[in-house]
């Protein structure tokens, strides 16, 4: 069992082990599973199929490494993250290829992930020199008080497949840079680009053994490892990026263990087009926001609301643009809409679109699967009782609605239980800001589409879209404990 190391595309034929305590090891049970390409269906690599016992070994390795890593000098920590960025940068072509192979990620979104990740590592390097606390005034004479930020210990990270490189990176780099050690559980759909690759890079950059551990598992077997992370008292925080139903299950169990979670969950993200918008810009923004990475980004626009004076022309131009989006092989740089992640996802999209149509929705573009792709699809007149009108449908389908006013769009959008991201396109940016303040979401972009991220921004949702924030500076609130410390330089007088 190994990682793929520097063997170029060797990962395709590698047997990927867990990475525990600085070593590549087989699952304790000896079981493996095969990771497949969503585009070609080809077998990619054989992966350790871990269980709760493997998770326990990884947690104990992370715990053993904590004291050493937390006490490492800022200079050394900074060097490791800068070095990791340089190593990753040198592997660009190979990593983009792996993202396309393993997750169907096309060239554009591969570049987005890659560049975000380089910035994440380079910005994280500076966290080593972040002030560790504050001095606080005290009314008790002779007492000096301070709030000191300390790393928590072992952080467990559960990451999804969709932006595997970035979302696994975001889940581990902030916590590590703050002095924690980490056990990463990548998705079964992305054990390499969301797991083993991170171990390779950070290990080569000099991260000490045990500071990052990676445990993989077969499809359908995440629960065992998640439960082991939740129940183990050595794990002090868990961060999870994935769907709301899974996040809710984790939060219910975490309550029993009083374990703090950061949850980054589903979105039903509105994009609102005001009557004074530049219609060409709005069409381009909506097409990008709805269909980047074939709609498999939690921030993707799921509903486009257009103020009525523009609605008809917008629908016509948007549908024409969407129908022409090139669909197919994610390795082809011209492709916009690549394959969806697996057959289950394709069948779900097909079922939900068909159900909406049976209930009266109209298809303005797409709507017929082209396995393993689902083409970019625009629906309108979708009745409220259609499944696709609720929750999140993770793929290239967007719902178009005409509204009398942007305020009505805000009210409709706020009816959703989800509240991740939103955007507003308007010629009047002050009105845009007023509308932004009324939207119950964690992220709003005025005169842009909703899919944006930068490593230092406070990323996260409200309502059923999650708790807590990623974003390097903000991560300190999630992955550190604030300790109140006082020191006196003279004795006090006590009443008895
Ligand atoms: P998606 O539909 O995007 O795959 P999920 O929420 O199912 O969203 O998956 C996100 C991550 O959560 C993946 O790493 C997956 O393996 C993991 N996961 C799924 N079910 C559980 C569970 N019961 N406990 C812990 N992790 C889980």
C-alpha cells in the first residue's frame, strides 16, 4: 500500500492505503474497493476500505502528534505550508488530470480549485504568526487578564467529492495551521484528490508524522468512521462539508457527545435579476452560476428570479445560451458540462426533472440525459409540490421564475429552509445592498453570481445550510479554544 507519490499519473494504478502516523498502511481488515472514473467508467485505483478500527488508529496517531506539532516554531510551520504550495504548483497538469479522472471536473473548475488551494496554503503559512490572544482590562486590582487562543487537539474532517481538492484542503489546512492535528475522511468518490494527494504533499513538505492522517472507506460505509470520530473523546472538533440530511444526522449524534461541529451543508441559492440589470451580463452570470462544474457546487444558483419587465427576453436568451453549452469529456478544455458524479446522481436528476414536468413544469433547455452527462437544464413554471422545488438538487438544473419585484424574489427565496449563498444583479448597487441585507443567507454577492470563494473569507451558511465559518482568520474561532488566564503580581485580600 502506498500513496501515488511523485509517480506522475501513477495513482491510477496505485493501491492507495490509509495514511496513519506518517506511514501508508492497509485497512486493518485488509479490504479494498475500486475507485471509478465518472466519465469513462474505468477502474482508477484500488483503495483501502477502512472502518471504525482504522479511524481509531488514525485518531490516536493524531493525538500522539499533537503536542509536538502545537509546539513547533512559527517559522517551521510557515515553511511547511509554503513548501507544500510549491510542491503542489509543480504538479499542476497531473493534478488537473486526476481531478478530471476521479471527479469529472473540467478544466475551468480544475483551475479554480487549484488556484484557490495554492492561495489557501500560502495564506495559511502566515497564520503561524497570528497574534495568539488579547490582554483584557480587569477591575480586580493587581490582576492581569488575557484571552489566549489555544489549538483544540485532534480535529476530524469529513469532506465531499465535488470540489475534492479545495474542500478537503479547506477542512484540514486551517485547523493544521492553527496547531491542531487532523484525521481526514475523504469521500469514497474522491479518495485520491480529496485524501491521499493531501497526505503526499504535506508529508513531502515536512509535516511531521501523525499531524495529518487520512482514512478512506468503501461506498456506503462512511457512517462507521463518522460514528467513531463522533464517539472518540480524543476528537475535539469535527468539520463536515456535505449534504443537509447527512449533516443533520451527524449533529444529532454530536449532541449526545457534546461535540462541536462546523457544518457546511446544502444550498438552494437564488440569483435575482432586477429590471435595471444589463441583460447580457445577467444571462452570462446566471449561466455560469448555475452550470459551473455541471451544477455540482454547493453555491450554484438553483433559482433565477427575474423582474417581469425583463423576464421574457431573459428566458429566451438564457435558454439559447444554456442549450449551446458544450457537454461531454471533462478532459476536453472546450467542455463546460462534464459527467455527473455517478449513475445514482444521474438517475436522481432525471427522476426529479420528469416529476416536475409531469406536474406542469416547462423545459426551456436540456431535460434529456446524455449518460454519463446530464445536460444543462432550465425549468420554468415548476409547481411548489415538485421535489425539485425543495431542498437541493445537486446538478445542472436551474429553475427560472418571473417576479413582480426583487423584494418579492427575496421573500420567496427566504421561504427556503436553506440559506447558503445568493446574488443580485442590478444597475443600482445601493438597492442591491438593501436587498442583500434582507436575504437570510450566509453569503451574498451584488452584481455577481453566487459561486465565489477566497481562502480568507467567512464562508458558511445560515438555517439548514450549516453552522460556523471556514475562512482562515475566521477558522480560529472554530478550531481553537479561547482560554481566560489571569496572573497576579501581589496577594489579594480574601473576606474569610
Ligand atoms: P454528497 O451527496 O455530496 O456525497 P454526503 O453528505 O452524502 O453528500 O457526503 C459528504 C461526505 O459525508 C462524504 O465524505 C461522505 O462519505 C460522508 N458521509 C456520508 N454519510 C455519512 C455518515 N453517516 N457519517 C459520516 N460521514 C458520512
